[in-house]
C-alpha cells in the first residue's frame, strides 16, 4: 500500500470509531471494519499476517513451555499471535468481539489447536477469572477512547485494565504491548496510547512489573512491551 492508501485507511478507522463513540458503543466499530474488509487484510490496519515483532522477541527470550500452561489472547484479530503462542507450547484461548474476525481466523487456520471464541472483554465467562498462566494484551486498550464512561459511570479504559488484570492466575504473567503517550497528552485517535499512570494501574490492581522494553514502531511512535506477574502472597 502507498502512503495515500494508508492514510485513507486511517481516516476510515477514525470515522468508524467516531461513529461508534457517538452511539455510546466505543468498540462496535471493530466488527464493521472486519465486515467491510471483505477478507482483504490490507483493509485491516493492524493485520500483518505474522506475529507481532515484540511478541516474537519476547518468545525468543523464553524457555519452551513445559507442562500444561494456558494462555489467553485478548482481541486476537486474525490470529497470528495466538498461533505463535500455541506453537510455543501454550494451550491458547483467543477471543475477539468481532464474529467476522473469528470466522476469518478459523478459515486461515482450519487445523488450529487454538480455542477461538467470540467474546466481549466486558462480559467474559466467569471461569476465566484468575485462570490463565499468560494473558496477552496487544493494542486493544489503546483502541478505547480516553475519558469515555460506560452506563455505570466507569471509564471504559480503567475497566478494561481491571478486567485484563483479573484474568491472570497466581504465579501467572501478563504481557502488554501498547502504544504510549505523555500523561498530559490527549491525541486524536484511535489509537490512543496508554499513559504511565494507566500502565501503573496494573500494579495498583495487584500485579508486579518484572519487565519493560520501550521501542519505536515503523512510524517512530513510542511503544512499550511490559511484563507483569501475580506473585502469590505467602
């Protein structure tokens, strides 16, 4: 894709997201985008048809999984990260709010051992609570608008951070890959990077940070790959 086509795609994403926010449905635009893509990954801006480079770097520094270890991939998109974790030895559950995205995953990987499911981050099965050895959150929270509240008056980003944290079992890990932003910045989006205060919320909710790698993406935009764990209380 040339730069003009890329910019048109970004403009389309912003238009869809704005319409969803105006309807108080801040993440319904994902399904619309996947439907309109009509199985063309070039029309899904985050679909690279390969694992995220930072996930590959992280896996390259890990020992191969031994025994039964579970992993949950949040907002799995077209499935490449989920497949990479499965190949590494995890028993992977991967979900997306978009039924079209999940159908696309199943078509791309018809023999996959990944448990692909349609699910809403804010309405997850109760048996997922504190259930996973690894929770993988890559660029989903950053797609939620800043300072937008749900019907109960809770900011959706803070709620998302709380839900993601709650999925990590004792001794388990959370890997977060996200765009970052200065604390006093309110950029146009999506995406809207996470501030240092938002990233600290994972710690305030009971996790311990054990790794932090800052990096720039292909557009020289600041990101972080941050690893947390839930340490059992002795």
